[in-house]
């Protein structure tokens, strides 16, 4: 697995997803609650400050109103502003083009605020002054007539009040909201870790048990805890593992019985076959002297006895592979000379094109190499077409032997099964010339050669120009690993 894929697998794991889900839920809930509480408290604080300022200004105006004369003098405006100012607020009195002295906050009054005050309403507005929140409150003074009606006096009173204390209270609320969110996030992560631990422990146990079961430990079982869905999964796993153990045990017993039966029968047949072979040797010598049907019968019996002997020998060899008792008899072999000897013994040397460079020495089992080459060349003669070629290549680690023919090649449906035991490409043929085990034994002999991580192989394919090609690759210095498969 590449580093990026490993990181992606970890990030998308169940633990991370649980942590993210709990954290997101905690943060979202805290954000909604804290922000709602913050804005509500902020509105209440500002509204209370505004209402208190308006009531204070109204009370103060009641105490100093009415003024002595209209239009007022500058002194009247200054005196009125002084009486309406206190430690928390400053007053600005405006009468038409006149305004009280020291009205430093006059420039803060916006046209919108003055318009509302001029219309006879009590108006307020929040602005920023020197980086601090400031509340502006304005009202118009009216004169009472003898008939109880009022008329505008032209006097406008504005109060400028700092909201710094309220802003500090709001900031403390915001800080508290952030701390609440942080604590909520920590709590959510802790809860997620606890939940992940409770959920992932059975999942990890299940994963480890499944791996052990896949590696062949059929006695693997899970400890069932509780009565929830995970406990049901554990019980189902245990039931499945138990059923699998019983079925695999039965299959292994049947397979062992079959192997033992084949081995026993094969060994028991060797003694009568030896006697039959001796008899067929005599029949071979007399077959030419026997009349018609008797001669043909003698030759048929001799041929079938040879085929049966070959089949028994192949079955014994297969039983050794299956039981893991097949062993290599390693020797330093001149590969070109060994292949040439195989062809010469069977009378194929003149019929096979060879490319066998001399001096290629490998530590291999010469008997098994002879079996592989003989099976491949014989198979090419039986199912392919001449000319058959054998080519040898070598490098410091491997030797490669290719056996090719000029026949029609292998059907694509046959290729995956060409090394299966007793496999027949033509199902209509009830029997073949060979035992049906030659290629399977050759494949097993190739894999028996290994050196460290390097293991021999035998591969079948079709050549682009036509014909089948079998490629044998063997490590040049295989270790004797016995029956390792």
C-alpha cells in the first residue's frame, strides 16, 4: 500500500469518522446555543442601556424645563446643556443655528437622527466614536399653550452616552461563548473516543479473527459480549466458523482418504505391473512371429501395459506432491547437455530444432528437468505440429527454456486449464495417448525449484506467428526446500 493510500485509509477509518461526527455535532450545537444566547443577551443589554438613558434624559428635561424665554440666549443653551450633562453623558442643545458651547459631540449627530427629532419623535442611534460604541439620544422640546395644546419651541436636546461598559459586558459574554464552545468540543471528542472504543474493539476483534480464519486457523472464535447488534455479529461469526471448520475437516478427511487410496492402489499395482511388463517383453519379441490377430493383440497388450505403468508412476508422483514428500536431488547440471540427453534418449534429437548455448550450469534436479522437457516436447509432437524448437537462455539468476511448435496453438478457453490434472480440451475424447498428468507434473516440478523468494514457473501461451509455446523458468541456485509448495 502506498503512503497516500495508507493515509487515505486512516482518514476515512471508522474512528476518524466517529470523531468528526461527534465533534461536528458538538460544535454545531454549541454554536447555535451560544450564538443565540449571545445575540439575545446583547440585545437585552443594549435595550436596557438605551431605555435607561432615555428615561434619564426625560427626567432631567422635566426638572429644568421650561426655559425662561424664547428665543433662548447662548447662555440659556449653555446652562441647559450643563444641567442635562452628568458623569455618564454629555448634552448638546441646538436651537435653529445656535448650539451650546463645548458641544464636542455635535459632529456625531447624523442628518437622519436630526430629521426624526425635528419631526417630534424621541430618536436614538448607536455610532462609534474613537473606537468606542456611543449612544445618541435626541428629543424636541415643545411649549404648552393655555388651551392644553403644544407647539414646537425649536429646541432640540441630544444626549451622548458611552456604551463602553455595556460593550465590555458583551465581550465577556462572547468570551464565555467561545469557552463554552471549546469545552463542548473537548467533551464531544472525549465522548467520541469512548464511543469509538466501544464500537471499534469488537470490530477489530472481528477483523483479527477473520484474518486468522483466512490464514487457516479454523478454531478461531469470538468472545460474545452483551446482547446488541455487535454481539449478534459475533455469534453469527462463531456459527459460521464452526460450520466451516466441520465442512473443511470433512473435506480434508475425504481428500486425505482419496490421496491415500490413490497412493495405496498405485503402489499395489506396481508389483503386478512389473510381472506384466516382463510378460509383455516376451510378447514384443514374439509379436512379429504370431499370425494376424494374435500379433496385433500382443502388441496392443504391450502398449496398454506401458501406458498403465506410466499412469501408475504419474499417480505415485502426484501423491508425493500432494502429501508434501516430494524432494529435490540437486546437482550442478550443464543444462544444454541435460536437454540434449533428454532428446537423444527418446529419439527426438533429429526432429527438434535446438538453440542450446554451452556452458550454462545451474544447480537443479536433473531427473525433474528431464521429466519437464520430455513432457513439453512430447506434448508438442502430439498436439502441435513440427518443427518443434527448444531454446535455452540464461542470466545470473534464472535459466529459461522455451519449447514451441508450429501447430494451431492453444484455444483461449484451454489456456487457463492446460496444467490441470486430467484436463481434456476435447471432452468428446474418452481417453488420450498419455496419462493426462504430464503437464500437471511438469508444473509441480517447476514450482518445486526455489531459491529464497524466487520460485520456478511454467507458463503456456500462444505465439504471435502461430503455435503454442511453453516457457520454463528455474532459479540457477535453488535451495532444497523439500516439499514446500
